[in-house]
């Protein structure tokens, strides 16, 4: 027999309890949230939008040229959708770029972002304590 009252619910955990996650290497404080690695779709979307605006073209113009819907192109530019390579090639082609050009520009953005994260980490991780060594 059970020790529970007949109308009392019993909770059965679906997942085993695990140890707590280790603390992050860089302390997270309210004034400085943890840095977030950019997503591929965000990088590609930024490149598409920047190229379209640099050419002073509308979403409708580029979408019609790429033969994709205007709302879908907007979602791509905002990083809300993961596009297939065919769609990316069509959008890039409509902007006068090749797929390799689009990916190269996105890779440059990722490299720039990684450098800024590295710089921020090295400048804030070792605070200056006022001491210096003289050789």
C-alpha cells in the first residue's frame, strides 16, 4: 500500500537530476552580460541587408529579382530564418554577388566579432594593480 492520501498527486521526475553547471570563465554581472556568439543566419542577414541598402534597393526589388517572397527576404535579413544554399545563392545573385562572396563577407563579420571579443576579454580579465617591474 501507498503512504499517500488517495487525492494527493505524486510527482515523478522525467529526467535524472544532474550536477549544477560549472561557473562561466568570465564572471557575469548585471552591468556586463555574457557575450553571445553570433549565429550564422544573423551574420548572413546583416550582409544581405547592408548590401541591399548600399545599392539603395528595396526589399521588393531584390525579392522579385531573386524570385523569393518579400516577407521571406525580410525574415532572412533579420536573422529569423535559416535559408537553403539555393535561396542564399538567389538572394546574393540578385545583389550582384556570388554565394562565395556572401559567405566571405559573413566570415569577415564573424572574424571581426571574434577579435572584438578577444580584445574585450584581454583588457578586462587582468586589471592593472598599479605595480610595474623595471628591468
